[in-house]
C-alpha cells in the first residue's frame, strides 16, 4: 500500500497518528496504488472483501450510549473502507440487535454481507432462534447462516438446506473455534454440500493447515477465519517489540496487519473476521487487505520470526 507508516510501527504507534492516517487508510483502493484484496466464494464465484468484522463481545453493548456510539463509528468506518462481511451469533448477547440497529441507522444494510449462527438443539428450537436472529438483524433474507460450534449440526443443516432452497438464506455453513473440532468440520465439508466453514487459524493457532484447509479447497468450501489474534494474546506476545524492518516489504504498518497478512496469504481463506469496536482498529485491520500479500518464502519467514518471540 502507498500509505506506509513505517516498518517499525507498532499497532499502538499507528493508532496515535490521528485522523490523517485514518483518512489515508480509508481512501479508495485505487488511490493507494493497489486494489483491496477480494476472494471468491467457491460455489458461486461471488466476490467478498477479504477482511470482515467479528462482533463477539465488542458489539454486545445495547443500553450503553457511549459504546453504542463507538460501535456505530466502527461500522461506518468499516463500510466506508470497503468492508462487507459482518459476523454475529445469538450467543453474543445483544450483538445481533446492535448490528441490525446500527446498520439501519447508517443506511448500509444493502452494503453488508450478514452472517450469523444457530446455537441450540432441536429442529423447532433452531427455527425459532434463526427467525429471532433475522428479526434482530433486520433482514428478510440472510446472507449466511452457520451452525455454531457444530451444536446439533445434522438437524440444523437439514433445515438450512430447506431454507436455502426456499430463498430464506443464501449460504449455509458450520463453525468452530477450537482445533479439537477440526476433524469433525472436515468430515462435514467433505460431503460437498456446505458453502462455508468458519474456523480458528492464525500464527498462534495454525492447526487448520494443511488438512482442514485442503479439505475446504477440495470441496469448494469458503473459509472464514475467526480468532486471528488468538483473542488478543498475540498482541501480548509482541508488546513492546518493533516490527522487523522487512515487514515493510509487504506493506505492514502494524502487528495487526502482520498477523492478518500471514492468514490472507493462505489461498484457501476467503475472509478473516477480527473483532473490534474501535474505529481506528477496524481501519488498521482493513489495511491488511491492501498492498502485497506474502509469498510462501516470506510467509515462512513471518512464521519463524513470530515463533522466535
């Protein structure tokens, strides 16, 4: 990307540079001298921006005016920066209703690719929960419904097939956040009738590669990556440490971009969904989709460097 704040710039330093840097980050991709990375959903060819927005914990702020205002600013920055994929769940407290309300207030529902999950047992309970989610999100047709953490997966997937056929949802998926479930995820997606799999994957949690990600490629399943920062633990690991000078070769302006670019260098990954309620953080995250994506040799170098910290 043309806007480089410095190879040795940490996330904190980047976030102190103020509105000028934020504005530069949000310039149209062509103005930065390179396009924003998109990936295609294998089963349809629909393109999605490769950096999305997770809402776990961070959008569970109904009834809190200051936090709601911050979340609204974050969603605004996200959309203006070219983001589309917003992921939620009924497990995330008020996050669905907050997302629906703020999208309506900003007038951006048509610009979003909205994903949520079903997280209960039993067919009728699942149907009720999914209908409530769609009301909370204020959508009549949902882009992606996923079975959260594989809870009663076969039951809900049967419902999702029916809902997809009738046009109530566009895509069906499954999710988990722990490597212990990767074998179960792989078994399901190898059937070939699931559109998306959401899975944890990062420099700190690389277990999804190569087997699960290869299965996704083989079966034409889109991959959404959760926990890209291992719930923030990765920032603790690099606290007080400068980026290596060579990180500037792939346009990294922060550790967040370093971590996200490593993930996006995996071609099986369709979208990564870091969660945040901070407008500056979301702008920083979106910057990972601009500029060079690491080639394999660089990616190995990044892995080795992180492992040495």
